[in-house]
C-alpha cells in the first residue's frame, strides 16, 4: 500500500494560478438523501437539527411514485425522498444502503456546459440536460455518476425565482423549531473502497478539474488499532471541498471498512456544516437529543493551549464550555478551528454530521484525528465491529 503522500499545502491560490476552470461551481445547491420514511426524517431534521420547511413534492402536487421534503437552514438545503411503491428504483438504493446521500447537487451558471465538459472527460451520464419550467421560470438540470451509487447533479437556476425547483410547492408548516445556527456546507466526505482513493482523486482532477490540496497518509491517521488514508479535493474557487477516504491496514478493522460493510459500498461518510458559534449550536443540538462522539479526555484539553501557542494563535472562546460540550480544537499556520462529530444519524453506522467553526484555519482537524478515531473505535467496539 502506497505510503508516500505529499506534504500539507494550504496555498490554494498558488495551485490554481493560471488554471482554466472548465467547471465553475457557485456552491452546493442541495443534498438529497434517500430515506425509508421521509416524513419522519423531516421531523427529525427540523426538531433536532433546526432545519425549516421549504418545499414539498408528493401525491398532493401530482407526483405519484415518491415524496420529497425540502428543508433549509441558511444556505443548506436538504432533500429527503422516499418511494411510494415497491417498483421505484429508489427502493433498491434504500434496501442496499439504508438511509444515505444519493445526490450532491452543485449550483452552476451553465448546467449543459457542466454536463458536456465532465462527460467528455469521462464522467458517466446520470441525467442528460433537461429544462424544467413552471410559473416562476426555468431550471436546467443534468447529472453524472461519482463514487458508488452517489451522483452529482448540476443545477442552473439563474432564470428561476420559485421556492426550490419546478415540481415542488412551497411547504408551509405550523411547526417551526428555531434554527441552531448552521450556515453552509463546509465539506462533504466520501468513503471509497480499498486501494480506490487515488483513482477517485484522479477522477475529480480529470473530470471535474479539482485539485488535491491536502493529503493524509495512514502514518498520520491511525491509532493503535486502525488506520485510514485521506486526500482533500477542492474546486478552483475553493467553495467545494470533497475529502476522499479509503481504509488502511491496522491491527483491527478500519472505521472506513466498517462504513463500506454497512453501506455496502462507497458513499458519503459525513456532511460538515459550518456555524459562527459552535458553543451555542452544539449546546442546542445536545438539548435537542443529537448524540455526539464521546468527549476527549482531560489531557486533550490541557494540550490545546500549547498547540495554539505553537502557531501563535489565541483561543477566543472559553475552554470550559468547549470541554463540557466535547468540542475539539485544531490549529495551523493560518488560524484554528473548532469541530465535533455526531454519532451516525441512522441505525447503520454510516452517515454522520460534523459541526465546524473556522477561525482562520483551512485544514480539517488533522491534529484531532487521533483523539477522534479513538472515540470512534470505542463506538465500534460497542457495536462489535472493531
Ligand atoms: Fe470533516
């Protein structure tokens, strides 16, 4: 197994200097999950995560075979979809993977061009460009396959001012729990199979024009028992970041292998959502029943000030609430970041969320990997899958 990995490089601008971006991306448009019961999932994401009702498609809007609830919190849009019969191919996805991310939709200026540029570079087509219209204008959609059964949709909405997409109606609900302060998707991580990471890195480079701007090998990401490797892919303007993980050999089972076993293939491992006030966000999430990985030990928090000093940064938050809430801190040359990880949000140990507050740092918490993975291994051990 290859162990050589490039050194850390945060100089995105340098990498992209002079590069032609054939796939300009404006941001993440939405993330669609296929779930067993969209109505109940929607309630969970509203109640526990502070999302708001945005749009709906189903029997009442003329859709016969599935139902989709669209939720929003600041710039984050989640779509939760369930089939309404046994013949919908959405069932196959749920039978195989359980609840999980099907679509990572990207907001583009020109969906037809995005489709043409990526398919001519080798992307497998999922949906040829289609124009969908309603009284609020038109949207152009197209899609390509990525790892596993996950797809990227390209969404062009410059000529549209409806609530979400044609085919959806505004969803007015009397039940509106308050937001917890989640702002936007910071990054989304994919888990791929043994030895497949570099192939997907190459795919994001060749097909999507992304660059590999950070790499971690299994010497950096390991505990006494298990290991993984990760490379972070970013698009030209840095708005879209997709780290890609693969399992690595260790004394016991890698958490990535556990994911692959239970998801029955590659897929989205976690969605990292940003907040401006992680103490407030995590306090509310905990009150609303969201479970997080266990809190790092006392020694971890003793080491934090030293780690920040190494980089000449000063922690602006009180360390006590961070400690109480189990929030982790990492630093690099440019600043620091605060982060915490939920337990899986469905019964299979697959998809989970990360809450992140960036205080200048552009990394992914490499300094926390050891503490984090030890905590995941405690969970794996409880599940009998370590
Ligand atoms: Fe992450």
